């Protein structure tokens, strides 16, 4: 009985290898925040190493992304990351949302919630283990962008509107 279960699990794992989720490699930057929000080369390098894989339209996939179920896990992780904050499409969003995303960036980096531990543990993505100095660079950059928005837009346009509860 145990032998049949093991064989069944192996067949399922082998069959699962033929399922390939679509990869996040479009690299469409038409609405990328870098088109509006300038950044130093240091900040840009930090974003490339620590943020882009999960928060842009171009993910650099490691070799193990070709093995199931890891490929599906990574695909879900990237899609979820882009849903929360997509560097490549930020400018499509209303200015209040852009301002809010910059505010969230400050909060997440300051509280060391980003990058996720699951992205950096076991020595994976060593460059994404941000130093305090790198975190401060991102925080100062994001705050400068928020200050620029505050100087160039009416205050009420930078505030997220409260959503009405669904009936």
C-alpha cells in the first residue's frame, strides 16, 4: 500500500513538471515610476537587486524556478508582490495612490518588512539583505518624492479617498 502511494505521488510530481506558469518577463516600463520620480544610481541599484524581482514587470528567475512546485510558488509570490506595488505600472495609478505607495515604501523598509525574509533566507539573493545605510537611502529618496508631490499638487489630491463599504 505504501509503495503504491509513493508511486502515485511520484507520478503526480512528474506530471506537475509539465505545468508552466507564465513568466514575468515583459519588461514594459511605459508607466514605470522612474519615468517621473528620479533616483540616484545608488537607489536604483538597491531597487534592482532588492525589489524588482517581485515588484516590476521583469523578474530575473533563478534556476530552481523551472522546477515544480517551486515555479508555481514563485509565480504566486511575484503576482502578489506586483499587486501590492508594481514599479513598472505605478504611473497608471492616481496621484493619491502614488503618494500612498511611496508612504508604504517608507514604512515597509523602515520596519524591515521588505524585502521579505523568504526572499533572502538560506543565502538566496544576498544582495537584497539591505544594510541600515541602504534602507536610509530608500527612505530619504521616497520622502523626497512625497515632498515633491506635496509641493506640486493640491493637498486634497494626495489623500486616498475612503471607499464605501459594499452592501
